[in-house]
């Protein structure tokens, strides 16, 4: 651990993110959370099992990005 590193914790544990990649990790996490919500909506609308969309694939992430960007 070094000064400036990001420390994040929850009920499952703690992780240290090096300062040099913290912004990229935050961007990835934010998009991942948005993709999760998008997938939950797909599952509800299509009335399918979660296994259809989990784990998220690159294709599903691209589908989300296209839906977001219009």
C-alpha cells in the first residue's frame, strides 16, 4: 500500500486499488453496476432465468452501451 491508494471495503472484504489505476477501476465499477441494472431489467421484461445474461458477456455490455447511447 502506498499513499494515494484507494481502500474500499464491504461485508465481503477489503481491496486496495493502486492510485495509478484508481480512476479506471472506478469507471469500470460504475459501468458494471449500470450493466447489472440493465440486465435485471432484461430478465424481468423477458421473463427469463438469470442464466441467460449471467455472467455478463462482452456482447451484453455492448448491447447496454448502445441502449444508453441511443
